[in-house]
């Protein structure tokens, strides 16, 4: 199976990032995607260096309200699409659809596929977030 990652940089906009999480969760439930679409948050404090940035907190599935103390951190949302080889058309449709939907279209998006150079680094980052 070939994974694809969508990386959205929400900056310090916690509210829009939570709207994006709700949208992904609604799609997972509505389209019965299960683990074919996973979402994780990466929060980086502004005082950390870019090269040595580590996630300060991560959420996978949390129904808790956003913490106001994290409002100063830079938020990136990583979405992993994990469709099997015979579902290439479905994967491509989601890759095309997600960046054009409402909470995602206002932020920068980076699509990372398996042959890309930064794929391994992104995959390791995604696995390290919990």
C-alpha cells in the first residue's frame, strides 16, 4: 500500500485546525473510511529552532476542548491517506478534494507521495506523533 501525506500549516489558528479535525472525523464516519484516513496534530513552540523542532503535544482523536495555553504554538495537521493499490482512484479523489474544502483551503498545503524525497522524514514524524 502506498501512503500519501497532506501537511497543512495552520500557523497559530487553533480554531480552524479543530474545524479541520471535525471535518476529517465526519468524512471518516460518513464514508466509512476507518483507518484509511488518519489525522495527527504537530504543535511546535515558537522559541524552538526549525531544524530541531519537536512536537510539544499531539492529538489523534480528542473530543476535549482546545487548550488555551497552546495558542502560541505553531500548528501543523498531518493527514495520512492509506488506500490499497486497487483504490488508486479513491485516493486521488481525496487528494484532490481535501485541499479544496472549507477549513483547508485557507491554509498552505503540501502533498507528499511515496517517491518524494521528504516522504521518509514525514512518515517518521507521523509515526512519532500520538
